[in-house]
């Protein structure tokens, strides 16, 4: 997997963190310490779940070594469709959480991290530099949180989150289709 592909996948995954960060700041004016908690928790748990996903895939590959890039294509296609459906169904105005509570932050970050678990499953089927992916994953998560908090405070509009989820889903579907075309030697 080449670096531009990795960047696109990680950007697409960060759109879900961006969406929740917007909601966090629109619903409640956050103190600086609360913003720091959001950054730490919304970054650490998805990174750990990404690692768990790569570990699970390593176990699967030890039993089924013939699984290769076609599995990555399926995983990313499912993730893309999931993001697109979430963008159309998610009514952010109806979801109110107290983002200053640790249990709320951890629960939401685990829910967000499920996408990163799936991302880790897909990434393990590709060849890549693990350290670069982890560094980029952390950078994209922090940037998504900061920009989400900024847009949430400045605009006060939930719709930006849904638009970014839709964009992330399109990126995942597009990259999965690109992978399929490469798999079948059409590209």
C-alpha cells in the first residue's frame, strides 16, 4: 500500500471523530481541560482498537494464509457503505451527551473506535509500514478532533459532521473500488 492510499484511508476514518467533536462543542461550551480529555480519549482508544484489529487479522491469517488484498477490498467497502448510511440516518440534533464525564467519553470513543478496529482488520491484509500508519493515525485523529471542536464552536451546526461522514464513506468506497480494479488488473 502506498503512502497516498494510507493517507486517504486515515483521513476517511478521521471523519467520524470530526463529526463527534463538532457535536461535543456545539452542545456544550467546553473548558480547556475537557478539550484535552476529548483529544486524549478520542485518540488513544481508536489507536488501541486499530492495533487490536491488526492483531485479530494476524490470527486469522495464521489459519487462512490465502487471504490477501481481496479481503481488504471487502472490509473497506463495508466501512465506506457504513459511513454513507450513517451520514444519512444520524440525527445529531437528538443526541446529547455530557462530554465532561469520563464514562461518556470512553463509551463514545469505543463506539468510534469500532471503525478503527475494522480499519485495522483491513490494513493488516495490505503491506505497509506500521510505524508510519500509527503516527499518521494519531496525527489525523488529533487534527480531526481539533478541527471538529473549532467548527462546532464557530458554526454551531451539526450538519458539517454528517457531510464529513458522507465524504469519508465516499473515500472508502472509492479506494475499495480502486483496489478491486487493481486486483483484477483493470487499473
